[in-house]
C-alpha cells in the first residue's frame, strides 16, 4: 500500500516527466540545442528562423581557424567576438541608426538621455559613412575647444572613423573627467583637417531653460524696451516633460506681468532629438487641434499622432530657431508648428533625420536600436536627408561669437 507521502512523490515525478517532455518537444520544434562545456557552462544554440536558409558552418570554421592559428592568442575574447559578429550583422543593413550596443555602450546611451555623463559634450550623428557633429553642447568642452555643428570627425586619437557607427564613436570619445581625446576635424566648407585636443569633463545638461530677453536699442527709442521669453530646449530626454512644465509656468507668469512679454522664442538649435512622445507633448503646447506627426511602421501600417492636450501657450506669438544641429524630435516640433502656421522658423536648414528607432534591452545588458518606422510631417513631407528650410534664413557670423544674429532676428520679428 502507498502511503500519502509516496503518492505525493509519485505525482511530483510524473509532473516533472510530463513537463520535461513538453519542454523538450517544444525546444526540438524550434531546433534549440543545449551544450554543456568543459567549464560546465551551458551554451544555447538556436537554428535560423524557419523562413531563412542560413548555413553557419562558415562562421564556425572561421572562429575555429582564429582560435587555432591567430598569433596573439591572449587577444581572443569569445564574448567580444560574438558582439563583433552581431555588430557586423546589424551594420550590414547600411542604416547608421540601427545599431547593436554592448552593455557598456547601452549603459552610456541611457546616461546620455538622462543628461549626466562624462565626456566632451557633443551630440554625434552619421552621414555618408562618416561621423558628424550634430551639435556641441553649450558651455561644454567640445564647444570651448572650437568644435562646431556640421564638423566631420575623421579620426579619434589617430584612428580612422570611416564606417564607424555612432556608438563606436561615442565609446572612443567618451571617457573619465580630466582625461583628453584628440579629434581630427574637418570644418564644414573646408578640406584640410585640424587636430583638436579636448579635455573631458562631467556633462550636466538641463533639458529646458527659460529667460527673458530685451529688444535692442532701436526698439527702445520710442518706448520702454519690449521683452520676449526665450525657451531653450536642449534635448528630449528623461527629465524633459517635468522641466517643460516648470518652464511653461515661468512663461505664463511673464505673459501676465505688466507690461507682458511680446511673445516667445522656442530655441531648437543644436537639439539632437530624443524621445518621440516628448515631441508630441511639446508641440501640443502650441497647437490647438490636428495632426502633429504621422508614423509609417515597418509592417506597412500608419499611425497618426494628434494634439494630446489643451496647451497653455496656444495664442502666444511664436518664433522657432533652427539650425543644422536641430534633428529628429526637434524637427518634428518645428515642422508641425510650421505646417499649422503656428510659428515662423528662423535660422538654417535642419539636420534631416526622419526615422524612428525602437530601443530594446537584451538579456546580458546589451541593447539594440532598430529603425522600425519613419515619421512624416502633417503636410506629407518626409525630411530624411533633406531637413527643414527656415521661413527666414539667417546665418550667424563666424567672426563674432558674441553676436547671435538668429536670436536678434527672432526678437525683431516679435517686437516690431
């Protein structure tokens, strides 16, 4: 006779057998193999998807030859080889924005959106297989060293950057505070490179800033000097929405003062973008109703993103400043405000990034950013590679760093 304890044991054994049989069947269906190495580590190898006929024998043949014949055996790091293979696979797509990020790079990317990291303080992009400076951050090492938006970075500490991804460049350029990095730079419109040494520092960047600007002397001759509010939006990061709410309160207070400010300047210059949803939130602050942006997904579907709230700055006279460092989410905002005839755009043509990347974290701390969609402005325009032209083109003078001709033009538009 079985006692109660024996019956429980038998039931547990039967359950485990059934479970393992089911798991084994499912793994067999997916052609997943488990291997126990000499170091007692389990390696899981999965076959290609059923709709792909891929032979990995060449991959393992090359791997084996490297392990057997490569001169510097101490340089062989299996994990780095796997990451390198994945990076090569992703890079074969030819899309500079679809990238694989090893754990260190993935962590640094998140720090960047959080607005706190150590480096030179420059937002980078990729064009024509080259690394380009989208924007140096104001009052940070890159700007102080003379690096400008539109500069090509052709070498980092003597290493050629051709065909580098943006994360590769960031990984080489970023480093501890107090250390230095030498960049070989080709300024826009020039052909000869110059070497610029930049000392890294801690980068602390607020997403949004607000200040009052006074019109020039000419506007003050007949009456009290008129004032405008300047909202400088540096990025669309983790803290942007919270900081934006605080700035809107400041702007509203300035509109209610006596005399009130004449209008607002939204400065999107050298804003490299960031979170897609933040761009919709900020555009909704100025637009009453309608489409902000349309998203076309990789599966062929379309999503329309319209105004999400009742904005607090709907009727305020508005000028938007843009330049070649305005990219991605900054272009969504400026393009939507232009198409709704809500603002005048002043400055220079924007960077021209019209795609959307979905970041995904992987099991070991690495990550992958996949271009999953493109975005289109309300008027149907896809600005990828072409950018947005300003309504009034103004270039700042290279000979006078203190004169901001674009901002002066914006103030004049609002106060005349």
